């Protein structure tokens, strides 16, 4: 008995995928031309030799006791900038997230229960959140360095403003993405908005809120190092000084310290997430 030949299966989504890939290439091509992206220049003889001489200065790392003490102090300063900046960002974000979230509005019960002017008040606060997070923390750091001088204060203020906008937006989205039935039931029963938040929204949203806050603290550790290049203190400022003095050994030690600091922040973040799971 001869085997019956079946028609070859054809993927119905193959043509749309091919079309999307072609569109993506067409959109990326102008970006490649504008940025003059050409990785081949890294392997040209002159550039490779220059990079090799630069990297050879990184070995061995600087281990002088006085310098290690200076790096340790800069590391603590970096952690303090990230922690205090995130804490102040939470102070900014928490009330703004409550004001901008629709989950605690009376319109969640019925459109006629929420006045139009109350709904209109949300938009200025949403615009404020957009302004806070639209300007990068590096730009804020440059402004605050001019205002308060060199040092970690500029970094703390820059993180507080930018991350306040980010946290406020995400907090409000977390409230709205979850079920607001418990809060709605409490408000229908005569409870105030604060009671509805504490007993209706917060218990379900708390793990996600804490998880995202910890993630932002982890990002703040990295950002505080970058802001140091504009004089906002911490490891970044010390790295900028070492690079300016063409001291590769000191730069290598600082980069290793920064790597260990990021690993520590990642471990702390993972620990908190396991505790909240």
C-alpha cells in the first residue's frame, strides 16, 4: 500500500513576519546612517593599538592602602546617594500616585458620583510626573551641581526628582492594573478613600510596589556612579578624576569595586523579592 503524500504545511504567519522584518530593517537603516555606526573601525590597526595601550595601563589594579580607603569611602557615598535619593523619590511619588490614579476616584463607583473638576485636577499632576521623569537624572545633576556645588547633594536631588516621576507613574499603573473591587466595595459601604486604599488596594499591590521600588534602588546605584562624572560625588567622581589623570590602575580598581557594588545591589534585590514571593 503506497503512502499518501501530504501537502507541505505552510506557515500562514510567514508573510506577515517577513513584512515586519523588512519594515524593521527599513526603519533601522536611517539610524545606522545618521549615527555612522561602523564596528569595523574598532579593528583597524591604529585604533586597536591605541586601545591596547590604554587597556594595558589597567593592569595591575591599584591596591595602595590610602587609595583603597578613598575608594571605600566613595563606595559608601554611592550607596548613600542611591538610598537617600530613592527614599526622597518615594516621598514625591507616593502622594502623586494616589492623586493621579483613577482606582480611588468616586467614578469607580459611578460616573455621576465624581465631579468633573476632580477629574480635571488629575491632569496637572500627571503632567508634573511627565516633567519629572522626562528630564534625565544626569541633566538634573548638572543643574544641581551649579546650584549647590560639587558633592553628593546634587546626586541625591537629581535622583529624587527623576525617580519620583518614574515611581509615581508606575505606582499609579499598578493600582489601576489590579482589581479595584475591594476598594469599590469599601467606598460603596461609606469608607473614605484612605481606608479604601489601605484595606482595598494596598494589600494586593504591596508586593509589586516593593519589588519595583527595590528595582529602582538598584538602578539608582548605577545612575549615581554615572552622575559622579559631572561632580555629583561617589565612585563616578573618583573614576572621572583617575581617568583625567590617565591613571589606569586606579580606574581598574574603581571599576572592579563598581562591579562588586552592582553584584551586591542585585543580590539584595533578589533577596527582597524572595522574601516577598
